[in-house]
């Protein structure tokens, strides 16, 4: 797992923010950026925006996919904005039955899983800025399905049905690619940490094989890659449309959740 480094463009420091939100992909945060009337934030070296948050302000930055990209982005943004709280959010996959697409999960435990060795390593994270049970209750009151769970970060998208042993003993395990290193970044900065994921694929669903590539650090596949996939096999259009619809639903659910949570923290 990559180590935490603190770096910023020219070691420049920007004004303080109440909190910083980190997400991997534009699709995950577009509805929130529109609703919050966010403005572009220069100086981070990343796609970033600022928005009003009570009497202060918050910032949101895109890290790109994967641990390497996330840890580098965390170093830049934490050094630049000096936030009081770090929030990690995005899409996630349920490993076991019980979580449905659109369900919101707040991270109560964090670990890193290496599918090549089967090793599961716990990650110590700072306490959240507000009790998770209280946040989940507020989300439910707002009509949003929410619970707490265990976040499992992996080096890449994995085949869920082939995983056994240690993962299946976790409480509501949710798979993602970035949360673990961001929890470690918050611990290194000694600031509260909140992780929120929305389920895009239920426990019995697998990401198609052609999408489980090693994308490396960066924004992930775009339209050119989608066209290349379709050129190789037009039948993939059904899978791509299905995931796109799930992504749109999930992004709207994240935006609604942030409207509830941000005033509380």
C-alpha cells in the first residue's frame, strides 16, 4: 500500500477550509457540484472546487482512480487547504447480500485486501467528526437508506465471488479502491475522517471482466475507451448502459446525503 506523502504545487498553501471532500471520478460528484454552486479552485494541481459551508467554506477535489492517485492527491490537498475534516466518498460494491444499489454506507472500519495473497490488513483511522449512528439516523429520517459497514480497499477491481475467508467475516463489507489510503492520510494529519460510499453493485453482481483492467493512477476510462470496448464487442453496450444508469442514481444519492451530512459536521 502506498505511503503517505505531503506535497503541493510549489509548497504553496491556500486559505483554510472547514473540510475537504475527496472523490475519484467526476461522475460521483457532478450532482453535488451543481447543487452546491461550487466554483473552481485553483492552486491544488487537481480538478478542485470550493463551496459555501455555513459561515465558512469547503473544498472538493478529484483524485483519480486507485491508491496511488488517491495518496498523491491527499498530500496535495491537505497541504494546500489545511482542512479540519477529511471526507472520502464515492461508489462502492457490496461483497455480500444485504446491501442494494443506492444504499449509503458510512465507514466504521477500514482495511486493505490483497487478492494475490489473501492478506487483510486493518487500517487505523481517526474518529469521525460526528457519531456514525447519529449520521445514519439522520439520513434515514431524510428518506435515504443508510447503515454502517466495513470498507475494504483493493489494488484493483476484483471478482467478488472468488473471494472467501477473511472478507466474508466482516460486517457489511464494501469494496472500493481509495478509502484505505485516505483514512491513513487523515490519521497522519491528525484530523477527523468520514467515509461515505454508495452501492452501485450488489453482492451477487460482478463488474464485467472487460472493465476490471489495471487503469493505474488517473481519471479512469472515458468515452474513447468506451468506444474501443464497443468496437471489440457491440454486445458490451448493455453492460455499459446498465453501469451508467447505476452511476447516475448513485451520484444523485451521494449529493442528497451530503446535503444532510455537511450541516451536521
